[in-house]
C-alpha cells in the first residue's frame, strides 16, 4: 500500500487580523520572547494538533513568503542607526525565514523532519506537496503544515508600489494518512485559496 496511500486534511486553524488569547498555550515568559508572528504560529499549530487529536506530528513543514519581516526590519533599523544603542539580539535571531518552523518544533518537542518553503506566491503549495508526497509514500504518517506571514508598514508601502500586498496570516493544518474524522481528502494540484477561510 505504500506509495499510493490517500492523504487527509484532519484539521485547519486560521487567524486573520485578530489575535486570540495566547495565554491558553504560552506562558508570559514564552510570549515575551516571541514576536507576534511566532505567537500566532505556535497558537494555531497547537490548536490544529489538538483538533486532530495529535500531540507531536512526524513532520513540521512551514510556508512563508517573507518570514519574520518585522524582526528583520527592526534589526536593520538598529544596524543602520550607527549610534551606541545596543542592538537587541532577539531581532537578529528571529529574523530568518526558518525561525517559524524551528520555534514550533522547540515548543512541541518535535525532533522529526522540519523544513521551510519561502517561494513568494507558491510557498503553501510547495509545503503541501512536500507533506502530501511524504505521507503518500509512507515516509511519515502525520504532518503539521503552516502558512505564516505578517504585515510590516515600511515594507508594505515599498512592495505595494510594485504590486505586491503583504498580508497578516497564520494558518496551521494537520495532514494524515488516517481518514477517521478528516475534513476531506486532499491531492494535488494545491491552490492556496482553498486553505484560507
């Protein structure tokens, strides 16, 4: 049966512009060390896993067009200030695209496959295809797939001038080889608009 198994969407949790009470999954100390995007990523991941009845997934696969852009901009602003104000290391440490999947993995104590796709315009499709292929081939049974981006005013203004819109989004979904209680079966081709509600 390996190689042609069906793949199911077990759960999906989406956040638009409004934030939930992060204290339901993060302690004040944890939340203080995370930017808004990371808090949203951890919260939606934990909620999606809870809805699917899974504690730790076999893989964490993340999609992001621009990563933690707010932290990247803050780090660059501090670097360009050229004064004696010390730079906050947290902005540098949380400025890379793969920070999101790493933070989720640390929070969940997940030591499995972990990767990030950052293909503007097709990030989510790439992440879903990776998870689908691995589940279908029998490499893994479950995957937590996330799609995370945030607005940053300075970048949003510049990108808008060339026709690109930054969006606040946090979407976490659980894919599985087990169809019990699934939302639906999924298969390529994937379209990101199918996964935002």
